[in-house]
C-alpha cells in the first residue's frame, strides 16, 4: 500500500479528487468509502494504515475535531509517514502544527498547482518515487527529448517510466526500438539497485539503533540552514548599517538640486532614508520656487515648472502655472513696448520697475488710467498702436529731437558695444553724412528705385518708371530732399513696406531692407527708429556692425579691417586711413575738452585746436 488518505466524511468529494489523481500516478491508495462510527479503529482501517508507506491527512476544522482523523495523523506522525494538506483553512493543534501542510483548499485537480506539486514531492519521498512531482512536467506537450530521457533514467523503477519511454519512442520514431530496449533495461536495473541500496541503508540503521539517515540528513540540513540564515542576517544587519550611513552621507553632501533629490529618491524609494530625502526635496523645491519668484522671468518660472512636472511633483506647480501665464502676458507687453521704442529692457516676462514705467508711459500716451496694470484695454491699445507703428504714415516720420547725441548717449553706446569713445566718434565722422535731418525734422533719405524694383518683383517698372527700374542710374536721382521724399511717397502708395525697405536713412544712410540686422521685425519699425533722433541712427550703425561681426574690429582699432568689411575691400585703404585720422583727431579733442592727458599708446601732433565733441 502506497498512500492512506485520512479525511472527514464531509470533504469526501475533495478527497475523491486527490485519490483519483494519485491513482493516475500509479499509486495504490486506500480511500475509505464507508461512514465511520465507533470510538476505535476497525481491523480493515488499522491494517491499511499500518501497511501504507504514506499517511495523507486532509485537514479541515471538522477533521481536527475528529478523533479518527487525529488518531490516524498521530500514527503517521510517529512513524514519520505523515503528509498533510488543507482542504479548508484550519488552525492546527500540537503536534500537527509542526508538519507543513500544503494548501489545496481551492484545488480541483490541476496538475501544475504549486501546492499539489509540493505535496507530491513529500509523497514521492515517502513511497520511494522521487519523480512523482516532475512526471507531469516532463510529459507536458512540447517537452524536449532530453528532459524525458533524463527523467526516465533517473526514475527507472517508477511504474510511470513505461509511459515516459513510450512517449520517447513516439518522439524518436521508428528504427530506435533496440536502443530504447537496452536503455529501458539499464535504467530499470539501475533504479532497482538504487532502491535496494536505500532500503538496505534504512534496515542497517534500524538494526544498529541509528537514526534514519534521511531524517538525520534533513535535520542536519535544517541546522546548517539555520546557522547560515543567522550569519546572513548578522552580516546583512552590519551591511545595512554601513549602507545606511553611506546613503545618509550622500543625501547630505551630494543632493544639492531638485534633480539630485529626484535621482536619489528613485534609487532609494524602498529605503528608510527616503523619508529624509523627501524632506530635503521639499526644502529644495521651496527654495527653487522662491528663487523663480524673485527672478520673475518667464524662463525662470518655466524652468521651475519643467522640474515640478516630474515625479515626484513640485509642491508649487499650480502656482507656477499661474505665474508663468502672467509672465507670458508681461513678455508679450514688453515685446510690443520694445517695438514701439518705449521699453529698452530685457524681454523676459519679469514685471520689474523698467517694465512698469514703460506701461505707465504707454497708458499715459494712450489716454488710459495711468497704472502698471495689464488689462484688456491696455492690450487692445497696444495692438492698435503696433498696427499703426509698423506701417507709419510718412508725415509722422519726424524727429523727436534735432540735437546730436549727448555725452550720456555716447557713454551708453560705448558701454553697450565695448567701443572706445574716440573710435565711436570717429566712425560717425567718417561713415556719417554731414547732417541727419532736414530743417523740417525729416531724416535725410536716398530712395533706390532699382532696389524697389527688385523687392517688388519688377511689378511697377512699366507703370511707375520714376520709382521702379532695373539698373542703378545715379543720373536719375532727385537732387533735393523734397523730391526724394516725393519719390518715396509715390512708391509708398504702391507698396508701403517695400518702399520703406528701398531707401536709406539719416547720417549713416543704412538701407531699410537691413531692418532685421538692426533688430527690427518690419521695415516700418526700423524707419520709425531712424526718424526719432540722430542718436538712434548712430545706434543703428552699431547694431549693423554687431550683426555683421565687425564690432571687434572697432574694439581692436583695426581701421582697415573695419573699412574693408563695412564699405567693401575696394576702398579699404582710403577709408581706413580716414578712420585712423578721425580717431586720432577725436582722441585729442576729447582729452583737451575734459582736461585729461592722452593715453600713452599714441602721440599725435598738436596742431590746431580741434572741434569740440
């Protein structure tokens, strides 16, 4: 007899499933089919229980209360033949709680159920069939031939081995029967021999009063496992302490930014240090938000938002969204006010004093209540003003002042572009015209019909030959500013923006089609700028030099280099010499004007008293 099944009658159906599965594995099973009565074992039950190699107890709350089941379990436990499973969750009493029981409470015959496989391991150990638990695995569909042969060779005496060999024969096909017969015989002989040797070892141990080798080995393994576990726990505790100290140090010393804190949290989410890391993240997050608020620029707010949207999220993301929306509106206003030449500061979205003053100035000019508020009325007036600004009526192009640049103007330009004062004056002297405006306050202009023709795609060459022709012809230029403005007006009536782009303006006579090089979005805005003051015209020349990368020539006082790139290589020597002379003359004039000695790098001849700066 292989297996004796002990159970409570109420669980007969579940026990029947277990018995059927064991029968399929070619195990002999004693399974009581009759109701039990009385207070002692009858002879049939006692005989089957004594003969069984394994006593399988199916625990339920009712079974633990049954004297029959407890008695059968006790006999199995005392003889080291006990295997156990749960058919219902059950609180076991001593000594049965010392034997592990597999949970089959939801089992319905699944061959690969982990609890069933573990139970088969125990039964196979008791009945001397160690291959029971892996049989169904190797017999699965798609199992490799090597797996089947390995199982068959390891379990040659198992009653199931014939079915495995039959499966192998099917897989290998015809022509291998002789080889399979030999392998079967050798495997059966080896299995019987191993079984006999094992039985002999157990008999000898009993005869000599020794412990069961299997149980002794199991106890030894348990002892070794306990020692190893204790050692591992001790070493682990020490390693954990050292690791925790290292993590704490890394948190304090290496985590200095929000990105650092996020990376640290990702790497330590499971560790207790994560709580302190979250506290530090909160402090860094608060500091980052306060810094973004102090800065106030859109870039600073969006930089915080970019971080705050990552996991873990920043605590001020919602506030930052609101602040960024306001900064975008401020930036929009700054951009328009800059184009209207009212605001000269950075277009960064920060509501600083310079921005607030520019808003107040515009609201005053637009006849709105003077404040720094950005409301619908301001935005509407800005939009309307910009539309007029970028397409200026010609009669509006008048100077705000006819005075030349002041000392403060030259100081600002010299500082912004890093150019020495004498060099700045010299460039204006050589490259600029004699005057910047007409007596009426209009900027000096020169309209170029061949440029207008090119910009308009020759659309007006036939209809308006006075303002549009293909080839440059100096003889056709009007002589007076009045006639030149009339020429511009005729072209303006045909195509305003291209007309403004086809003329040069002011002392420096730079063409309107270079408007983007001067930092403007339309020709109209450039012409507005040039029309306001001679200072603006000088600044436009410097903007042109910076965009074309020749400011450094002015900074190095490379006269010929600047002249070659500003006027073209043809006149570089002549213009360079003029620029050098003008520079020396201005250096002397500035030194005499302010009563300061000349720098040591040059010693010009002091002849006539030069003009005042």
